[in-house]
């Protein structure tokens, strides 16, 4: 059609050509696409909801954890052992403390005293029922004994502050814990450190601190409680430790509570035959002092004469520790060494 129009336009003026040309053959600029109208911007508004008439009850998984811990259900829960019992108990009690803290959130009630005075908010604390009160004495003692930390008594204090029944039930233990914390605090002050620093320390160098047998007995109590398991170096040299303190320390080490201990320095003290005998028993005890490499008792009664029985016993225990454990040096344990 375009060719025919061009052929018919020959000999005609341009104005007539343009008038006779069909509109479909004319080139027109492309029209712009239609744009969608923009929506007005939405402004978020805060939705005010009235407070619920009844408080929501919070559920807790701590009773199930404790039940699985002491009843022993055959599920996916970890089996209780000597190493993980304390950590499982602490986790369960921490969950219960969190639940009680959430349940004790304040509820605001408005009380109108007079008509001309605006209402005043009054905070009323709810007293939630604690599942720990329903446990028998043996289970309760086994659970709370893991929280009685002389170096950190705040955990037991927070648990006792959850309810009056727990405070009454934990009263004797809290009194004993307060006494142990006082002894531990005085020992740390005498050694030039703090209780918080002792919880995470790996080196204890308490040389020339004028420590006596009472201080070592307190230190042994902390070892038995399992609060000093991270210590690798224990230096108690040049103090006033006698056989009483050495026996208390050896009895604490026999329980296997310091498996990471590598160096034990008791040089320059007053340890005699009884203390050496107790330390030798701790060396030969299976499961105790597995990582010990060196023990030193030099300058402890240089003129001490050991009996043949004790000498042979010490030699056998040192040989056993060198063959079955990592012991390398035992200076001063036997008088001639």
C-alpha cells in the first residue's frame, strides 16, 4: 500500500501528497509508557492494647530436667556422671531462677483514694509456687549442694530470695556457706588475691605468705568442693605448713579434684614423716594427680630420718607414679633425694 501511495504521489504537490498519505504509514514518536500511580506512604502507628486481666503463666523446662536427672529416664537427656552432675544441676536451677524472676514481674493496679486525686499505680508482687519445694530432702540436698560455692555465694543467695519457703529450707546451708565464704575471703586477702580471681586462676603462687595449717585446711576444703579444678601450678613454698596441713592437702588431692595439676611446690616448710606418707599415698592413688610432673619438698627437715618401711613405701609409690603417670621429679619426698 505504501509503494502504491508513493507511485500515485508522483507529480503532485507536497501538501497534497501529505494529505493523501494514510496515517498508518506516518512515523510518529513512541508514546511514553503509563506509570502506575504511587500509593500514599503508610506511617506505622503504635497499637495500644489493654493489659490482660489475668497474668500469663510461664512454663519451665527445669522440672523436667531435674526429673530426668534424678529419676533417670531413658531419653535423649545426658546420663548423670561425676563430671557433669554439677553442670546439669546448675543449668536446671538457673532455668528455674529465670522462670521465677519472670513470674515475679510486677502487676500494676490502680487504687482510687479520693475523687479529686488521680489514681496512683501500686506494684503488687505475685508469690509464685516453686517446684523445688515439692522435692524430697535427698534430692533437694543433692541439687543445692552444687550451688554452695564459697568463692561465689551469690547464686545460692539468689535462689533463696525467690520465695520464703526456699529461704527457710536453705537457712542452715546458707549459714554454713556464709562461714566458709568468710574463711575463703580471709585466705585470699592473706594471699594477696580475691575470691573472683581465684575462681578462674590456673597458677597459684603463694610463696612467703606466712600460711599456716588452718589456711591450708581451708584451701583443701575448696579443693574438695571442686572449685579449684583449673589450677596447673600450685606453689606453697616457704610457709609454716606442718604435717597437719600436708595431710589435709594430700587427702584433698586423693579425691581426684585437681586432675590438671602439673607442679606442686612445698619446699621450705615444716613437713615431716607423716606429711610425706600422706603425699606418697596421694601419688600412688589411681585417678589422683594424673597430670603431675614435679613435686618438691626440699628444705623440709633436712636431718629427718625415715623408717625403712616408710622409705620403701615411698620409693614404690614414686616408681608407680613414674611408670603409670607423668611424674618426672620428686625432689625431697625421700630424705636422700
